[in-house]
């Protein structure tokens, strides 16, 4: 049996790798945003290989490249032009630092943005700018830098109803206790939906949770926001915590024997506390009969809760839900994090941005269902089970901390840390808006620093929303 289990896991990993490779090929080269590309009326030149840079606009050249650290590309407009978005594509992932500068009235260039990677596709969300010149400097890269496309946009007044859904994973009563907390109130002003913890199912189909405290939380949120923010219950169905296979077996059994009892109890619970929806986060079905069990739970839940929202957290791989189950889901919280790449980055700008969105579209979900998950925490590049919080040390543009010291049950460790910092969260939010998906999901409120901090991650979400949406 052990050999069989190992074989199954190996096959799943191979399937995931093949899916990832296919997804990258599919996503690479698609047009994310169909607005006017301002480079079509601009001149592009470079510090070297100038002829190739000039052809990036007209499509006659597949790429511009340079082996000189600090090489740059200039975009020159005929007149001063308003813009807030610069898109870069590279065929590989060679860049380790690049900087965007804009030309001032005195002809000098001023730095406005810097990041540590392009990673095949990057939408750079900058502050509103008006200039006749942009310079992109490739400060550090491995071997040579290659750029195959540059686009410049001024993305404004997007009309979609953009959801900002955030998890609030505290014990019941915490939201009500923070009713007068200025930072909590300010954060609620940024989001549209909040998912509250404190509710779980038992193997016998009971729904457990402190009804009075949860109701008090929901009432407090409605009072603070005038009913604008919708509240949802995250219902835990992980019956055997810490035992992956045991949990999956228990949930399959539950779906066969206790689902009807559970759904009746869930309906009563939701109606009593006044929740606007239910959220599930089962991590993670693998085998077909496990996905069949999830189908039954989701379809049954949607019927039980009526017109309320049903959301489900899913990783961007291996999704095996049926067409009927997908149709009953209102929102998919795409867990675009904890996906370590070759740099040890658990939530990279490409695989956990453009590629993740494209994956769910390819799986048959409508854009109106997809929420791009934004992690407000980091992971160590040694891939241990350690989740460091975002701190002020990252500043406006940082995503990386060198030689982070931490300890766990196995002792002391030193590892680098990657996270999506302020600028990258702003970029990912802008990407979600440009791709016209339903919105973003935040995991979670307790890790991204309070709203009062200038570069808190919730502020990054707010900045992109206010800048780009007609009605943020």
C-alpha cells in the first residue's frame, strides 16, 4: 500500500508539472489588457543594440537583448503623455533588479519604481505620471537580459464591480471587540467582503460555533460599514487536523452519510447569525472520489443557503470539480501562494498572477468567479513550515529579506524570505483589474501591518483600486 501511495503522489506531481508547463506556454504572449498601447505613438531606443529596441513597437523584432549590466531602454513620446502602467515581457526570468524612471521638466530622469524581477510578464502599477519620457534600467540580471515586448497604458475608470474579499482568521468575537479600532475600520473601508472564522462541522453533521459571538461580529461589521461589507462564514471541515489522508477519507465518508443533516444545520446557523455567505477551504482533494465528495458538499451547500454567496479556496493546480459544482460557486478564492519557484519565491508575480488566473479560466471558470489570492505574509526560501509576517523593513519596493533568523521545533534556522511587498501587491491588484476578473482575495488581515502604516499591504490594494476603478 505504501508503494501504491508513493506512486500516486509521484504521478500527481508529474501531472502538476506538466500542467504548469502547459499553462506557462498558454499564458505567455496573451494580451492581458486591450486598451490603447501608448508606445504605438512613441520612439523606443536603448543604450545598446538600438535597432532591436526600436522594433519592439512594430513587431518586427522578437526581442531586444543586452549583456551590459545597467543597460536601459528609453520610451520617448512626441508630447507629454499621461500613464500609470508599464508592462514588460521577457522570455525567461533573468532580471534581478530593474528600475523605472520618468523624465522631468528639466530633462533629468527621476526614479519612480524598482523591483527584483520581471518573471516573463510584469504589469508595473506606478503612480499617475505625465511625461514625454520613460527610462527602464536593467540594473542586475543573469547572463543577459532579453525583452520581447513593452507596453504603456493609462488605465482609468474601469467599470467592473471589483470584489476585495479578505479572511479574518480570528476567534469569534474579535471583530465586535475591534468595533472602535481605527485601523480595523479603515481596513473595512477598503474591502467589500470579509470571511470570518469560528465555524466548523463535525463528523455527525453538527455545525459548531459560538452563535452569539459570531452574530455580534456580523452585526458590528454591518454597523461600521452601513451594511456595505458582506460577511461570510469559513466553515472548517478538516476533521482530522494534521492528517492529510485521514482528513480526506473522513470528508468522503461525511459526504455520503451525514451531508443532509449537516446542510440543515448549516442553513439554520447561517440564518441565525445573518451571514451573507459560506466559504470552504479543504486542503486538498486529490483523487477522483474526493473531488466527487467536494462536488456533493458544494452543490448541497448552494441549495441550502439559497441566494447567499458560496465561495471556495482552490490552488491553481489539480482542480477536479464537476461542471455542475463549478456553476454553483459564486467566487473562487485562487490560492496563488505557497507555490515555490526556482528562486524560492512562494508567490511570484507571474506564476501566482497571470498564470494562476489563466489556469482557472482554462478550467472552465468565468472571470466573474475568480478572485486572485494575495498573500500578506512571506515564506522562507528553505520551504520550511514557517510564515513570517510583512514588516516595515520591506518599505515601498521590497519583496526580499536576506538571512532571516527563526526557530521551530527542530531548532534554529537562517533562510532568505520572499513575499509580495507593497509595490507587488499594488501590481497584482492592477493586474486583476486589467484582466477584468471579479477581484482579489486577501490572506489575511493579521499579517500585512495596520492600515495606519504608509506602506501597509491593504493600502496597496486600495491605491490600485482608487486609481483604476470608476467606482472603487
